[in-house]
């Protein structure tokens, strides 16, 4: 009725996504679904459950006492973790810390969660509710992935092209978080801590949905 060949074309048009991207995503998930089934079966066995409900997926598979991180430690870990993206990328993240782009801690009247927001004429500000958990540190890497993409987009594009769809936004942020977590995993030798980190990496998609 609106001139699209199909409802799928209509759904993808707003973000200018080719059909091939959608079909590749579906086929990739389908080709690897047995790994997800194995993971859920492992969780069922480890948690001693008769059946698995959706809320069970939020329980950590590895019970390791979690250490607390100061924000300064989180800053150093994130900056070190994203070094594979190059010096220009790291310099923007460093600027985010040095120029106070980040509202770090909980406060009265502050909304929950973590977000990145800015305009073409302003810095890409990050809102956190940092409590010092490893999840908070990885969330910092995730939100700075958004901020860095926003910075490079506005520095290299005119206003009409500087925006980006949610699809590419989450690619940028998730990539930053994965590279950060991999850097922590590479330097960790303790088997239980490694199991904890691997479990965290497996849960990355669920944590940000």
C-alpha cells in the first residue's frame, strides 16, 4: 500500500538497512543455535533446575566473589582495553574522561541505567550509575563506544549525515565492550576468574537488550 515490495522492506527502510544484512543475521543465529541450546542446558544443570524459565537466564553461571573497582581503576582498564582501535580512538575516550563528559555516580532524582546523548554542537555526554562492579566497568566501555562513534560522526560529517541508526550504534558500543572484556580475559590466569569473565561475555547481549 505504501509502495514497498514487502513489509520487511518497509521495516528496514527507516534505518537504510539492506535485506542482506537482516537475512545474514537470521541465518547466522540459526546456524549457531545449538551452541545457545548447549549453554542453556549447562545453566539448567549447574543451577539444578527441573526446567528453565526466562528469569533463570539472569542468574550468573559462575559464582565468584566479585571485587570492587574505583572509577579511576575503571578508567585505566577501559583506556587500556580499547588500544586495539588505535590512538585516535583512544584519544577521544581519554578526552571524555578529562573533559567531564561522564556523569558517573547515582544521585537524587537521577534516572537509572546508562545512556549516551549529545547534539551536533555539544559533546556526547554519558550518564552512568557507577557502583564499582565489573558490569559497571564494562558498561562504561559500552557507553563510551557510543560516545566515540558520535564524536567521529559529527567531526567528519555535516549535520544531515552525522546521525546514525540504532543498528550501527549498537555495533559500535558492543564492539568496544567486547574488546575491553577480551583484554581483561587475556591478562587473567585464575581459572575461576576466567570462567566468570567468559560467562560475562556470553551474557553481553542479554545485559543490554
